[in-house]
């Protein structure tokens, strides 16, 4: 398990567990620019070394999956996370073709 530490503007540390790679070795990266719990944060999704991503679909916890259109393999979304640990799952697509999946846990 790989851990990165991200710091928000309030200087609170946040642990991020990276998901496992898809069988083909392609997995989107998930980055969160955190704010305080209950406030809007920016979710960044990208797929390195790929040039065909058209859409990402992200899911926060058990909520419904939400599409986010990609531009140059990158998509952003405004999300609001609560206190505690939240699992974010991201899937990358080229049209209807599935490219990869990743999961990360964010703790605020």
C-alpha cells in the first residue's frame, strides 16, 4: 500500500491510499485539493501516458457514479467530503471503451 501526504491550505495533513493498477497496468490518478470538511474541494482525475481518454466517471462512497468530460486526458470536479474517511473510485473511458479504474481513500 502506497501512502502520500497532501496538505491543504489550513495545514492539516491528509493520508491518501492509492488504488491498485488495473490488469492492463492502466489506472487513472486521483488527486484531491482539499478544503475543510463540508466545503467544496477540487477532484483531479488524469491518466498518464494516454491520449484517448474522453470521460471519467467518479463515485464518492456509495453514491451514484458521476461523469466528468476529459480535456487532454484530464478532468476536474467540485466535490464536498464530510469528516472521516471517504472512498473515491474513478473509471476512465474512451467513448464506451473502459480503460482503467483506481480507488483512493481520503481522510479529512
